[in-house]
């Protein structure tokens, strides 16, 4: 237990989570239960600016049945110095060139021995008690669970909250209200079906991820979405919990922030891959979604431009013309 280990480095200048203290200890009742072994895999490459917070957020969960694995792709910054600082509390780590994030996660999956797995990128972090909350959901479930997803908090580089991303099944904002749920395909056609599952707060039974073939190493951006589709295709469905479990840090060097269209184009390739695997009505539904997604990508620059104008006008009205803004807000609320 980290909380009772005098060698664990607490002599840090920062004070907020995860710098000074461990999460609360597990309830006494859990001590009599067989807690699931949770393997956390962190793929890493040149994230020395953030990785120490990531590492501490995992270790300071103080979870007694944790296996923490770091798969570094050969970082050239100060990442290795930080990893070595926490080496005594890691189950395994390496720093060798790899074929990208998906390859690193798969290598970690091969090393993992836990009942459950998750991957946490080296610029993200878990919130306090995230692993005990997952263990509670597993242990207390009356039915077998294979996949659990909680909420994720989007933050700026300094971990100031921007927004929250709760998990959704057919309820996410922007969903197509005319979309008819079908089954596993809904986990592929996510932008229309209203299924949205934040990866940093996702946990899976290790066996099911291995069963469906692990992470697709040809993907750089949408590997989590692709995995969701394969899991659903094999009959697995997520259990959603309301608590926030992780922070997704948004910063300028982040690939999903800089390249949204590339991310969606990769999703489109995933849809086309499924179109080659299925026939009949399933193929027709995927073809329809592919056409819709193509238009979505094509119209994004224009939509983003007008969204920016609308946002700036809203800020201007709210800050410079407060009476007018409040009057317009009241009129809108009356109509709603």
C-alpha cells in the first residue's frame, strides 16, 4: 500500500491531487472480498511534462491489487528519469521504439495479468478513488460485468475543468433523433446513434479484449471507437456509472485536439472496413452512415467557422450588453 510505504516520494512542491496524499482506503467489507486485479497500461512518448502526474494518479489510488505497466516508445525528454523515480512501484516498464500508441497498448496487454485492464495516456490522469469505484461496481453487480465506463473531465493543461463528458448510450447531444437502434452497429455509427464512451474512464475484462483481437495497430486516432464496435459485435455491452473517473488533458501538442478531421476520417475508414465484412441490411445501414459521415467531415470547416462566430457573439452580448442578453435569454426560455 502506497499510503504506508515510507519510501514513496511525497516530498514534492505541489499540493493538489495527485501530489500529496493517497486516496481513501477501501471499506472494511471489501477487505474480506476478492478484489479484482486491475492492470493499468500507460503508453508514453515524450510526455515528460505531464507523465509524473499520470503515474502518481495511478499509484496513489492505493489500490491493493494493482498492476501498473508503462510502455514508453523511446522518449528523448525527461520521461525516463521520471519513470525510474517510480520504478519500485511499477509491475513492468520499458522504453524502446514502437510502431505507435496502439502497438504500445497491445504490448502492454501482452504483459498484463489482471482480471481487468484499462489504458491511461501519459498526459491524462485518474481522479481520486477511481479504481476503488470500479472495483465496487464489479464486486457489487448482481450480474456479470465485462465493460464499465464512467465520466471524464476535460481540462486545460493546468487541469482547470473545461467540461465534463459523461458516458452515453443513445443519449449523447447531437444524436440523430430519427436514428433507429439496431444493435452492435450502433457502436460503429456513434455520431448518429448517440453512443459516446470516454476512453480514459473505460475499463474492460482483459479476456474480452484479447478475445476480440486487442487494439487495431493500423489506427492512430480512433482505436478506442474501433474496439467498441468489435466488442459490441461479439455481444459485449458497457455498464455506465455516473461518477467521473479521469481527466482528459487538452493541450496544443495533443493529436486529437490538432487533427479532428483526421480523427473522423479514420472513423470513416473503420465504417468502410465493416462494410466489407457484413452483408444485407447491416451493410446498407453502414453505407448510409458512411455517406452521412462524409458530409459531416466535408461541412466541418464551415460549421466550425459559424460556430466560432456564434460563440463570440454570445460572449459579446453577455459581457457588453448584459440587459439585452438577459432579455433574449428570458424570451428563449419562455418559448422552450
